[in-house]
């Protein structure tokens, strides 16, 4: 089967035409209060833990507990094959049908029952199974706080301890022959790390640089989410500016310039710096399209293409 036929606009903007998972690169997701970009992170989690992948995902959670991501990914699981081929079925069942190989469609309740029976087959999106199989390492850092006192020492020590956990996990995973070039570190999110560090941008910058160096040495990927208009300071160097500089792909989730709409929830701008033209020189490719959040997935479309 041609994998590219199942790609959506976001996958195409990433350059996933001939890839099953995130290739070695740095991805930065930026959103704002009005428009969350968390769904892009969820999409990349599913990609990193795809059925035909063999990589390892190390997830640093500062925003939500494990149960939140597990619930979201189980919903996305029902939409692995995209929408049903029948427009009438999509309308009647509110896009809750699941299309699989051979043209079979299943209702949402039936898919739920099949999920329980065929748990191993669907493990590509089952975070509990992936964690048990050592393909997902989840670091719950919701209570990460760099204590007061000797501020510089405590802040640096807290982030150094966190990096030590990441480094140890990555190095152990890299011993596996199948996982050596398929390690992904995801951080959700940078802005909350700044809060935990009492606004110390320099220490957060050092931490991100160490993670970038670690993934670069092992041929892995670094994916970060940042709520740019909530916590970040505008004074001095900021982690977001550093990440924008080293990122191969920048994804910005923004509200519509024309305001709110019932059938459009926002717009995505994807800047892909890793495009190689015919003569071998790199150039940026920019894609802009709208999105609509649904129960079991996200619909992407170009402006004006919806009727």
C-alpha cells in the first residue's frame, strides 16, 4: 500500500512522504492562549510509536499527567485509517467510523470492543503497552520545582538532575540495535520549565542545549512545545529564540486572522528548513492551512476549500 496516500496536510508539511516516523531533526511547536497546539504533539507521539516503527520515545511531561496523554492517544487510535470512504456514513455517524484494510468500516462502540481484544495489534497508540515494552519512557515532572535558597545552585541542580535521568534513559535505550538511530525526546512544555526554574532562562537554555546535543550525537530527534505568550520573558535571551534558531521545523498554531468561526478552529503555519532543492542547496518551505478539532482526530484543509 502506498503510505503517502494516507498522509494529511500536516504530514506533507513535515516531509513524511516516504517516512514512517519522525526523522532525526529538531521540531518546535508554538501556540498561544487562544489556540492550543497540543494536538500536533499528540500526532507526533503517535508517529514516533507507530506500528512499523522500532524507535524509543522519552517524554518529559511538565503540563499533564500520563493519564491525559493515554486518553488522547486512545481516541486517536480509532482514527488510524482516516475517515470512512463514504461521505454519507461520515455524516450519519459524525465521523466516528474507522476505515481499515479491505474497505471494512467499524462503528465507534465496536472499535472499542475490538480494542480490548486486539490490544497487542493496536499497541502503536496504547501508551501503557508501549511503556511496558520499553518503547515509551514517561518522566512525570509536574512537581518539578527548583527551591529557593541558594537560587543558582538549586535551579541548576534541579535541571541537572532531570537531564541526568534523560541521559541515562537515552544511553540505555541506545544499546539496543533497533533503537540506536530512532530515539525521540519530547518536552511538554518549555514555558512551564521556565516557571519551575523561577524564570531562569539561562539554565533552561543550557538544559535544552544539552538535550539537543544528546539527540544529535545519537541520530535522534528533539520535539518541544512552547506556550509563547504565557510565561516567557521578553528581556534577554529566551529559550524560544534559541529553539527557533536550531529547529529544522517550526509549527505555529494561531487563531484565524478574521476571528472565530464555527467550522474552523485555527490555522497552522509550518516552516520546514530541511528541504533540499534540485541542486542540493537547502531552502525553507512554508505551508499554511486551517484545522478543525474533531472527537477522534484533526481535519486539515486549505483556506476556502471547505464548502
